[in-house]
C-alpha cells in the first residue's frame, strides 16, 4: 500500500522517520514521501526527513507547550502551507495518507485532527491517523489532551490506528529508551502493514493486497495492530501449529491496544517463506481470529519474506467499544475533571459532551 506520511509534533516526527527508514532498509518502497510538521524548531532539526515549521508568528519556533487548542488553531492557519508542501508527494500512486502524532502533547494532539479534516476536503484517498496514547504514568495534562484529541480524530480521520504507549515497552527501560523501543516496534509492524501489496516476487493468489488493508479500515473508528513471530520448520506441513501460535500471540499478547480483541473487521497477514506457509494453518488461524474477535469480516493473505521464521500480523478495525478504550477515556475524563471542568458522565464514551471535541 503506497502511503504518504506526515508526522505532526515531536513524537509524530520521530515515528515518521522510523517508519520511513524501516521501509527503505527493508526495500518495501511503500512510503512515497515523509514530512515532519511541528511548531518547535529544535524538534525538527533533530530529524533527517523533510520538515516544515508552522506557527512561527504565534510561538516563535518554541512549540505550544501542551496547549492542543493552540496546536489545532496553528494547524488550521498553516494547513495551506502544509498542503502546498505535500502537493508533489501525494501523486496518483498514493493509496492513503497517514498522519502520525502523539495524542498527549499539544502540536500533534491538536494538529493531527485538524490536518485530517483539511486533507479530507482535498484528497479522495483515505486519510488515516496513526495516534499514540500516553502511558498510564504520564501526567494528567497528557491524558486529558489525548482524550479530546482521540475523540476528535476518530471523527475526522477515515480510521485511526491506535498505539498505547504502555503496549510494547520494557518496564526496566527509561522513558526515552522506551520510546525508541516503541518506535521500532511501530515501524516494524505498521511498516509490514503498508508493505502489504507491494511485494511482487513470488506473487500467488494468496498474497495480501493493499485493498485488504483499506477494506479492513473502511468501517472507520479505531483500529489496532498486533504482531508476533514463531520458529518455523522447513516443511509447511509441520507449521500448522506454528502459524496458529503466532496468530494467538499477535492478538492476545502483541497488540498495540492490549486487551482490545472484539472487532468489527480483521485482517490476518502471515509473513514468511512461501514454502513454509501452511494453507491449513492459515485457514485455522483465520477461523480462530473470527471466533476471538466476533467479526464476520476477517480477511487474510500472505506476505512473502525471506526468513526462517513465520510471523502473524493482525489488523483489527472497529475496536472502539473495547475495555481498553473505556479505561483510557475514563482516565482522560478524570484528568479533565481535575482541571476543574464540568462533571463528566462516564457511561457514554465518545458521545460524552464533557470530554468535548477539540473543534
Ligand atoms: N511512542 C512515542 N511516544 C512519544 C515519543 N515522544 C513523545 N511521545 C509521547 O507523545 C506525547 C507528547 O507529545 P509530543 O509529540 O512530545 O508533543 P508535541 O505534539 O510536539 O506538542 P508540544 O510539545 O506541546 O508542542 C506524550 O504522551 C509522550 O509520551 C516517542 O518518540 N515515541
């Protein structure tokens, strides 16, 4: 799937760079262009990809300091510049635009939903957001910001792939080292998802196509991504259980939103040496995903990779009703409440007026 990436804010820029580098190193050629947009000049200077500073007249290149309303406003004012910068990159080959942002800060949190809205007015291809939720231990402002941003982004983007910062890091690591690990994990998983449909060698009927990714994300709302690998035997007949094990681990232990299993749609991509992929294993793993997610729309396909291991990548669409999202929204509402806003009603998730939209 050919994509153009736009990182907004510090986390957005770093993750976009990690995705672009991974795509290049793996030779996938799915990333058609990568741009980092920020209100903070120093964050942009730390990156190797193309960059664009916005809001210089408002914040003098110093960032918005966690004010996501200001982040949204600056993006609205600067969206023409960003769109001009993107024009040469979003060619007829691009199948989607992916806006990448940490939802807990200011620039990415406010800027990502606003940019999604502006881009959707102009382009016919889907505009996705890859959003990062703050970990449990991050401060109240991050939680409150992310709650409002998530609510808005879920409305504005064609779909939002959500990564929980608590999902993939080792508790022993410092926060900074933890970010590196998470960013690498995102690059590997989301990179493989984008690469679906890009591989031409060894193409067979079972190879996954980018339309499967687009169709899995089509219902909109919130999506998550899971991944796990397993050792593989040379003979495909011996890999039935290995494929099922990798799929189970991808969904139950390896997802970007832990414990969010119930879904509207799902895509199972089995990656590995085509000679090692067991059709029976793939079919059984797909049936298992159907049962586990309760989804009647489970797609599947292979991804040929030169590897002695087999991996399962699971994309879930429509996970917004999960306990994990409820738990996060509860945290965000409490943080918002502590900031002396009106008392929230915890029962109705995205319909809740107390966690007001950003714009
Ligand atoms: N996964 C990941 N999360 C990050 C990274 N850097 C920051 N974050 C998270 O992103 C949120 C903060 O967003 P930032 O991107 O730093 O903020 P910003 O959008 O630049 O906004 P301002 O600094 O307020 O202008 C927090 O929840 C952090 O946990 C990173 O490299 N990786």
